[in-house]
C-alpha cells in the first residue's frame, strides 16, 4: 500500500501540474488554482472519488465538482437521494452541506487537457490512501470512472486485476468497505448517453440501500 499522507493544500510535488496551475492563475487571477481539498462530512458513510478538478470547475471554485457540467448531475442526484441539503453547488462559500457523504478526487490538481499522467496519479495516491484509511469499516466508496477505480485500489493496497471496473459493479474489499463503480458524470458521457440520468440515480439508490 502507498504510505498515507495528510492532504497538503500547498503541495507542488508534480512539477508539470504546479507549472500549469501558475499559468492558469496568470490567465485567471480569481481562480483557486491550488490542490482542491475534499468536501463534505468528516466521517462519511459514502466517499465519492472523481478524477481531477476541472479547469473552470473545481479549479476555479476550490470545491470538487463545483462550477462545471459534471457537478450539475452529481449534486442534483445527491440531493434527490438525501445526501445533501441543496441540489446545487454554487460556490465554495454557499450554504450547501453534504449528509453522510464526502467528495474528493484521485488527483487534487488540475491537469492539462484533464489528463493526469500515471506518475501524477501515483504521486497523489497517498492523499487518497489517507482519506480511505479514515473511513469506517462498512463505508461505501464510489468510483466515478476507471481512473478513480484504479486509484482507489492502489490506495487500498489491492491488485487492479482482482477488481474489474464496470458501471454499477459492486466490490467487497478485504477491509470491509464496499467499492461501487459508475461511469463518470462528465459532459461527454451524458451527452453521448453512455451515462443517463436514470443510470446515475440507480447507482445512488443502490448505495443508499447499502448504507441503510
């Protein structure tokens, strides 16, 4: 297992990402442009893991899935299934609260073209390891996409080949936690209908039953 590490809001361990954040900050001085911290309940029954901050989303707002298209469906669904007090995440200082739920990313910094390298994913993995380690046994971890799925397995010290990614798949992990997979709620996936609203809601309905 990768050694756990406490999240560092000033982390610059990935030179390419640190340089890119400085470039984006020059173009958009009001943007957050730092490693984006997790958001939500400190002791959640559900941990949602995405890929990385979006340039004009979390990288702008400082909150995961806030300000971009992917966050629209995610926060609407969280509200519908009782995991939040509001269906919209407007900005990092609004009154939105997550209920028994926390959201994070496999990579905390904005990558160029939304594509982190394998080494960057691995470099950031100890932060995810710490987030998973803090979960109670029996908690559910939702992977939004295969990269998040693989990052969760690495952070848990598990072989990727033992747990195949598939939308709606459920995996019982050795530590008692449950890993659930979903296609990422990206604009591309929803517009191509690879992921429909009904499909996404169904995943959360299943998670709700698992937690209850």
